[in-house]
């Protein structure tokens, strides 16, 4: 099966989005759109220009962070496509998940479940539940051409933000292993360029997380620390706009280490919570 893949980057570049969110249009005549992106008129126009009056069958959302999903409702209305996504695992506490806003307006016509198959006459995608960055995150594998659309699970420019309480480092690491188990594939991420050597790339990401976990454990062994203090030890020259995201990712590691009984806290699990060795 041969089919076209078009990538359109939204104009929402920034410290957490790199150049902007990538929207993918797949297929020859019956199209699938993955991650419609932010609710932005210029981006909507660019998408529709690339659709060229062809039939859009499905609009798929990898996860419900606003920069990926908010255009879905409008685009579905214009094209008549069915929206496919997941809010099933979504934590509705906006306050606790306020760093990156979730899209509470996204209403899928079809709810994703793991291993679900999405078919057009041009291609077949298989949904892989990959929680960690968010609990509702899915990647999509196209097997005949060994491609995976990786959303924010694996990105082409930076390691992924894992922000508690919805983000979960234990789940994230498990989901990296799940993608490694898919063999070698080419990745099309939600931000950044495509990744040709996917398996090796993910193995490196996994190694990075393992090293980070070890380093955090070592630092706690030397004295009680919270996520903010650890961030200043670990990230020496960080862009200050990224500081709060780095701190949350460190917190995700701390929660994971506590769950595995390496360290202990008073159970409050915020960025000021002190963790101690066991
Ligand atoms: Zn995201």
C-alpha cells in the first residue's frame, strides 16, 4: 500500500512545543488526520488546503493536551470526519494539572482502546496505549511501512515532559519499552523532525531516564531534598522558561522512586515535598 504523508506544523512554537505542533495528513483519497493541533485559523486553512477537497474519514488525537486536540471539533464539523481519541483515562482536576492545559471540549465519536484498528482504503493504523506523558496518550502504528506516529510520547527535539499527577514516570518508562518492542520503525512525532532510527533513539531515551533516576536516588542518599532543589543540582544551564517543567519531571521520578520503595516522603508529593532515603 502506498500512501502520502503530509506534515503541517502549526504556528504555536514555544519552549514546550519547539517549532509548533505537527499535524499529519495520511492517505491518497480517503484521508486520516492525526493531531489537528491548536484552534488557529491559519493552521486550519493550511490543513484544508492540503486536504484538497478529498474525503477526510478520521481525525485522530494522540492525547488531549490543548496544542494537539483543540482544532478537532471545528475540523470535524467542516469535513464530516469522525473524531477518534481518548478522554477515558483523563483526570478532570484542572487545578492539579494546570501546567499544560487539557482540552475538556474534545468529544470523540469513537473512543480509543488499546490495539484498536483504524482502517481506510489506503492504510491501516493500530492504536497503542502509551500512558506516561498523559494517561490518555496513544501512539499509532502503520505496519506495512513500519511507521509510528508518536505524538508527545517520543519527540524529535527534546525529552518528554512527564507532569504529575496525570503524568506518570513508571508508566512512561513502560510505554518506552512497549515502543522498543515494536522493532525498528520510522517515527513521526508531534513536535520536531521525523526520526528514522526509531528503536535506537528510544533505547537512548530509556537510558537517559534510567541514568536520571539513578542520579536522583544518589542525591537523595546524600541528604533529604525536594524536586526544586534536585532540579538546581541536575539542570545547571536550563532555559528559565523550562524550569517548572523540568521540576515536574523530577517530581515524577521522585514519585516513581517512592513507589518502588527506594525513597520516602510525607505523602504530599508536590515540588516542595522533601524525600529521604530508606
Ligand atoms: Zn502533550
